[in-house]
C-alpha cells in the first residue's frame, strides 16, 4: 500500500491537524514519513521584503538597514521552521515512525511535487484551507496544484471546521 508518506506542514492549526492525521496513517501502515516545511514569502508569518522607492544607484543607508533587518527576520523565520520540524520529527520518532524532514524555500506546490518525485513518495498528505471562487483564482491553491501535478496519490485533509458534513 503506502510505504513512504510525504506530509507538507506549516505552523498553523491546520498544519498541526494534518501532521496528526499523517502520523496516525504512517503508524497504521508502518510507513516512513518525510516532513516538509516550505519557506514561502506568501506565508502569513513570513517577513516582508522592504520596498524601495529609489533606484539601485541611490541605495540609501536607510534602505540598507531595512534590508539587514529583513535578512535577520528571514534567518529567524528559517530557524523557527527548523525547530518546528525537529519537534514534529521527534514526536513521530517517539511514536515509532521512521521520520525525515526538510525545509526548502520557494513555491510550495512545486516543491511538494518535486520532493514527492525525488523521494519516491507513495502518498502526499496536504491540508486544504477551503479557498474557493475568486480567492482560489487569484491566490491559487497549493492543494489543488499538488492534486494535479503530484507523481503519486494525494490525500487532502480539511480542517475540522471546514470538513464537509455527512450527507452534503
């Protein structure tokens, strides 16, 4: 059945819920887990690059300072992501599940699909935030991208508040 499960998680309540479901599935199937956290500038807690209104020729000290602050914030963002992954990998290992983890910067959907292919995952587990209509059109949907581009099976987990009710 499934021997290698890639789970894409973030530091939200949905990410925690997805991790719990993936861990339970991995334990039941005696499968390995690969935890992936993507560092995306689109993430809610991502530091924002300072916007310059001046050409590069007149790069000011103030802009240089703002960029230095941004770089420091990004390094903290990376460090928090690694701590998050280490904690979850430890939880999975303590539950008896062989677990690896990685953190990559970039477009979440593409990175999830690339890692699934390279790691030879049998299953990708992702959360679905419930974007629809114009929100999904303009913002895109990571889960929708993964569903259509992954090289293996995909399991989308809805947050409990957004899960479809029986009979609807």
